[in-house]
């Protein structure tokens, strides 16, 4: 059911506070890797408060003096690309909340926005041109995810600032990269409004995960599944699903759950398997149905608290380049919230097959 893998922590690196092309480099809430170009693309969750909606192109340089224990030498910001709407215009301030990013060869980036529920702006997943940032296409979003009202009147849809925080694409095939079908996964950061029961504090916390198929025709929503959140650490004030990472075409993914509270930040990485999970797309609400739905299966891979280092607001996760010994790297990145007291933290791991 789960892959026999483990994570080996290799290094932590703090990106210096900086500006690039008159934009503050911060708020990095999603990252994805372009293996052919050996570059990372990182989305800033700036809603236009500091600069227009954008992603950065990054070059990660490893120090491999000790081949079995590489570390991060430095990280270079090489470019910034601004996102534009279907009409070619930039997003107005406050009308986009970008959080997730996933690269699709040869030249596309899919980007998710949580929407801005308190302003009546729905979430989206859009495809953009990697070189220009121009809008290319949109994925269909189920009506059940669209907020039906603002503020306390809302009874349906993603909660404000708790929508599509995660985004990932599974590995593609070996044919023509322009037509090979691939799959996109995203999930809500917290439950939909209609899946919460304010009268029952013991109700399990269940998010929803969406599964799309992208081919040479219109994008298709293949299914939706219940993602059971782990129990909040006793000290936490916030516990949410911040990222997904597809590992193979067989429905194996990693998930990143992030906590914040009186003791600071923590995060946990889980293996998840979609096989056998109930398609919940026709279930309007999980309230009262928890025991009638087969959720996604989970297995804890790593509690980052065990690393013994200070953690920041980890929100992004991607596979990276091959390490000197041929093993697969995995990168985590924190969102500094444009806060002088926080950091943009890069964590380097080796993903090992046992």
C-alpha cells in the first residue's frame, strides 16, 4: 500500500532577505522543479501588496565536497515573472491569492489560488506560460468549492485563505511531452465550509483532494477524495495541509501538514495512497457521514520536530535534482510572510528507497 521509502535530512539553508527587480523576495508558498533546465520556480503568495502577482526562477547550488553528505552552497534568484489574466492585464491588488505551483513540460506552469472568499473571489487553478506568465487555460472547479456568500453568511465553499494551498503533477510518460497525459492534484488547506459542524467539537477534520487528468482534450476532473487531517498537536493554534507531492503514476503522494502555536512551527510529512478511497464528489457534506466514507490512507514518514532544528512556516515541497550518489533529493521551503522576524528556509533531504 505504501512505498518503502525514508527521508534523510542533509542540510538547512536560510535565504538572505533581498529584493530582485524591485520586488521583495518573500512569501514563497510553493515550489516546483524543472529537471531539464535544472531550475526551480517558486510562487510568492503576495496578493499585490508589495508587487504584482509573480513567481521566481531559482538556481540551487549544492556543495558536494562530501558526496555522501551534500549541502546547500547557496541559492540564486535569476528571474521574476509576473502573472497576467486572460485579457493580458496584471491581477489587481487583492484579487489573487497564489499558493501552489507545478511545472508541466515543456513550457507550462499550473498555479493555484485560494481565492479571496471575503471579497467573493473564487479559488482557481490556471495554466500559465513559463516564459511570459501569460494565462493559458483554466481547470474546472466544482461548484461546491465556490463560496456562496461572504463572511459569516457563508455556508458553502472554501474557507477564506484556506483553499488550494497545495498543487502537484505526477511524473509524465516517455512520449511527446506536449500530449502525454498527466494528472494534477490539489487539496483544500482546511475543510470546506459545509464539512464543518460547529456544534460537534469532536467531529474529525476532513479536507477534500481533487484529481484531474490533463491530456490533448479538455481537462477532466477524475475524482475527489476525503483527506483526514492528523490530530492537532496540543500546543497548536493552526494545523493545516500545506502541500502535496506526487511520487509516481500509481497514486502515491506525500503530504505536508504544518502546525503553528505557542511553541513555534512544526510540520509532518506523510505518505498517502489514493487507492481504495471513496470518490466523494457526489457527497454534499461529510457531516454525519465520517464512518461511511473510505478516506485516503496515510502513514507518517517524518515528524520534522525530530530534526532538532528551528523550523519556520513550511509550505512548499518538491522533488529536486539527483544527488551525487544518484539518489533523489527533496526540498522543503518556508513562507516568511514578509515578516522581518521570519525566514525563507530551505531544507534538503535525500528520499531513499529502503
